[in-house]
C-alpha cells in the first residue's frame, strides 16, 4: 500500500512555535520515515507565491487560499503537505479544510499567551505593534480567531517541543494517516 497524502496545517500567532514544530515534523516524516513531504512556511510563501500581497483581510485570505490550493494539489497526489501560517481567520481555514477534504486535513492550533509571545519576540514586532508603529498586526491591531474545532492543540508555553511533536504524531497515527513506527521493544 502506498503513501496517502494529507495536509497538516499549523495555525497560531506570531512566535507561538508553528515553524519550529512544522520543521520537526517534516524532519521526522521525510528523513526518519522516508515519506514524500513538503513544507510550506507562511513567511517563505509570502516572499514567493504571494509576493505583493499586503496585510489587509482580503490579502491575508488570498495568501491562505493560495497555500491551501498548493496543499490540496500535494495532498491529492499523495504527498504530505505541512503548512505553517498564522492563518488568523476561521472562515478561510474552514474553506481550506473543505477544499482539501475533512478526512485528509489536520488543523493544529499552536497556542501560547500574548505575554509569552511578547517575551519570545526577538525582532520586537509585538512591541512596535503595541506602540502603534505596525498596523494590522495579528493579535494586537488585527484579530486572531482561535480555531473552534482544532484537531490538536499544543500549548507551547507548557509543553516541550518533543511533547508537542509526540502529541501531533500520535494524533496522525490514531487517525490512520500515519502507520505507527515499530519500536522493537515489547509494550512500547
């Protein structure tokens, strides 16, 4: 039996840990399990696929739809697509879930409180947004709508990266999207 494609979609505010977790899962699937997998990071996509888009709601929606369309193409061709994008609006996330198919779409909410995100922010973007220097900044002057029905929630302020990765991998195995790895150790 061949590999079945699916989309693993990470949503959360800037600094929550989406890219870190997406890269860890990518490494696990590609290099340890030898699966066909592609990673679409929101920042990288913005500079290539969505160059020229701003940060209005319409432009953000267009960006997410573009990422979703690429994930849809990969998924239907039995490649695992991993997307890490803030994707702040519930309606567009649900639109992407429907496009890809509910049975092949996994939504991971990467969560951390605002105070923690501000502490993690090495670029000082939250500080600038709070001072009014950056307009339409998600979670400050533009909304972030937490998912109403995420498949997995990881609280990166309470869990280690390894714990969050294990939680996501366990979910993928329980859903039948991945075959559990045999450890060779009885009872493990």
